[in-house]
C-alpha cells in the first residue's frame, strides 16, 4: 500500500486546470496502490490556494517560502522528493506541462526511482500507457522501482471534481534552498495581455502558415479576445517567426484539449493533430477542401481567412452583446 503525492500548480487562490487533471490521475493511481491522494503546493504565496486544494483531497501539504517565488526545478525537486518520503508515497505525479516535465525527472533521480513521462493512462499498479508516433500508437511501459514518478498528460485526464468533504492541510519546511548555480532571469509569457494561458484555456484560436505573416495574426487575436481564448499556432507559423514559439500546439509543442479549438489556415499535419485532437469541438477554416484538418473537424469552413474571420468575430461580438 502506498500514497500518491500530486504536485499541483496554482494561480492565486486557485488550482490551475492542469492540477485538476493531475488529481484525476492521482485518484486512479491511489485506487491501484491502496493509499490516499496527498496534494503538494510549493512556492511563495501558495498557501492562498490551500482551501481550494482541500476540496480535492483528504490531505494537502503546503511548503510556503519567499525563496521559492520562482519555480526552479533545482529548488523544487528536493522538496518534492522529501515530501514523497515523508508522506509514504509510492507514486509522485504532476501534470505533463513545462513545470512537471522539468521537476519530476529530477525528483526521480533524487529518489532513485523510475520515471513514466507524459502518460495517457495507468493500467495497473506499475503499468502505464503512453502515446507514441504522434499519437498514432500507444506503448505500454512497466516500472519496477518502489517509488514511481509520473507526469500525466492533461488532455487525457478530465479535471477532477471536488470531494464531498474538505480535507485537512499541513505545512512543511522547505529546508535549505539551493539552486545549484541556477538563477531565475525572467519569465517571457506567451499569450499576452489578459488572455488565458494556453494550457488552461477553454477556448483556443490557432493560426498556421496560411496566415502569411505575423501581422495577420492580429485578426485571430481579435477573435481570441472576443471569445476570451488563448492563442495557439502550428509549428510552421512559429518556426517562420510569425508568433512566439510558446504558442506552438502539437507533438513538439503544447498538448491542449479545450472545449473549443479553432484552427485557421492550418493543414492538419499529424504532428499538429497530436496536440489538439482531444479538443471537445474543433472548428477549421481552410481554403483547401482537401486539407486533412477537415477529417477531424466538427465544423469546417472552406474559405479564405481574409474573407471570414473578421465577419465571424463581428457575429460573435453581436451575439455576446445581445446576451449581456
Ligand atoms: C518531428 C516533427 C515534429 C513536429 N511537431 C509539430 C508540432 O508540434 N506542431 C505542429 O503544428 N507541427 C509540427 N510539425 C510540423 C508539421 O509536420 C507541419 O509541417 C506543420 O504542422 C504545418 O503547419 P501548417 O498547417 O501551419 O502549414 P501548412 O501545412 O503549410 O498548411 C497551411 C494551410 O493553410 C491553408 N491556407 C493557406 N492560405 C490560406 C488562406 N488565405 N485562408 C485559409 N487557409 C489558407 C492551406 O490550404 C494549408 O492547408 C512537426 C514535424 C516534425 C517532423
């Protein structure tokens, strides 16, 4: 029997949506390991999210320290590893985002444990399903160490629902904080403005190479603002320098599964689909009716973006105004 420790990312007094997916994974793992789910919050000001976290697990461990203002894997990993030992965890998990993918392999090294990265499911106590070949096949991996570190793909685990009764929280010391020579320099956020983070957004508007240049993305940004959506892009668009690299959706970019994904002037290469095909509703606008994106789109518009996107934005704005 062992517990499952889930490292949760927070935003102010809330858990980030990827934390809710990590909790869903953690609950499934805890059933197989016969233990309980324990949530771990680390950072400066993170205790603001304690009450919210207590809605999702019977126990929440909070490590609050001014020296942990910026998430550095070098400083966070030893805290996670210590909490894993203190809490009797046999699984240590986090969402497979930039933070989890950075920290968890270091935790695995510190614990001398096996690492299952970017997994799509847990099938047995130590057996995991992992998508390979741009989502066209699954591999099954088995880890034999006593403790297993896991990053769980957000798009494969629905956000957890709160439990009926709130759990309890406890604080833990950060211990000596040593960045091992690493230093936080600056965070260059994507999205920009008030837009939601690409990983958390319930609506994503993405543009591809067919947008022609970076300036033309302003049309998509207007649509995104009207829908309170995050901006995404294909790799062709980010490689061409049209938009920042951290907008990239796909196999080698971000994996998203929003309620609504609007793909504009994106052909639908398998590497792009690997990052968005689990979106609940997919809308595609493309001038080529043979574009592969239409094979997975719920709604498709064969048209040039120049002739359609502004009109679409205006209609949505009108509809919203009439509902206000
Ligand atoms: C190992 C590897 C990893 C990769 N990882 C990723 C990844 O993570 N994400 C990713 O996106 N790609 C990735 N790629 C690249 C991928 O294979 C494609 O090259 C890329 O997705 C194509 O981007 P695109 O659809 O924007 O461009 P294109 O394939 O060039 O498509 C542009 C589309 O725009 C349409 N269009 C043109 N003009 C207009 C217009 N005026 N109005 C409407 N439609 C128009 C065209 O009909 C066309 O369908 C990867 C490739 C490899 C080999």
